[in-house]
C-alpha cells in the first residue's frame, strides 16, 4: 500500500487506477483535510459509486466489489474523520455518508434476492450442480450440456456471478467457471436462511476506528 498525493494528482487518472487499500491508507493518514484533497476524493468516490452500482444491475460487478467499497466508505465516515471535514466549504461528510447509504441499499437488495432466491430460477441449480460436480466448466460445456441459448446463458451466468454462486476467469478466448463463495446453497444439507439469520448490510455501520 502507498500514500497518494491528492493535491497534485490528476483525478480522472486516479479514479481509474487507485486501489481501495491505497485510498484507505491515505485517508487514515490525513490529519486535516485541504479542500483539494476532499474534492479529489469526492470525485473518485462518485465515479466508483456510479460504475459499481450501474454495472451491478447488469451483472458485471460482484457483491464483493460493492462490499469492499462500502467498508472503505464506512471507515471514511467515522465521526472522528467527519470532523476533519467540517471546516471545508462543501458538506463532504454528508455526501460521503449518503454514498455509503446508497451502497448499503444496493448490497441489501442484492443479498436479499441472492443467492437463495436465485436458486429457484430456471437452470440456475442445474448450472451450479454441474460446476460443483466438475470443479471447473467452460461456458461452452455449460451451453452444450444443458442445451441453453447463448443469450439466456449469458444472463443466467451474470446473475449467478453477481450473487457469488460462481466465479469466472478467462483462458484464451474461453471463459471458465468455478464455484463461488455462496455455492454452498446448492447443498441440501445446509438449512435455508431465514429472517433471523439473514445478514443484511447493517454490519457495515459498526464504527471501529482503524
């Protein structure tokens, strides 16, 4: 991890390349925010929020991506850090708290519908069982084994990957799928989740200073 010079950087370039770990380290080390530092951070946060929330709707980003960013914003909006923004012209603290609320809402929506509810959708269970049986399966193998149309298969796989039922990587031109973090929902020995055990996004609000 490395400290980022938020004053002399190019925000557009930084927004595309900076890691969450580096952002977290940088924010933690700032004793008193300058206007330029807050402006750059706000730009980065807005761009990342837009990208993650919009692509999640199309199944191109994962719950993990959203959760990682939300955990960072949770640290940024600790009361001790919000106070460091109070002297600035714009209400950055209120903005960043709003960004976190949007992320939490999106996470709650994704996690409430998946992976458990997703298992009831057509072909999802069959695809997951095939992947669990084989270990790794190519997109072509899934298509041919289950006789699925390409458009339908793409939509189903995107939903499953967003819900972390599966994960993927590319070998040459072929996409390969393996079991994801939530693949255990296919195991009938695991009890169904209920309202008392379902985890929402509220855990993100545990305010522990780093």
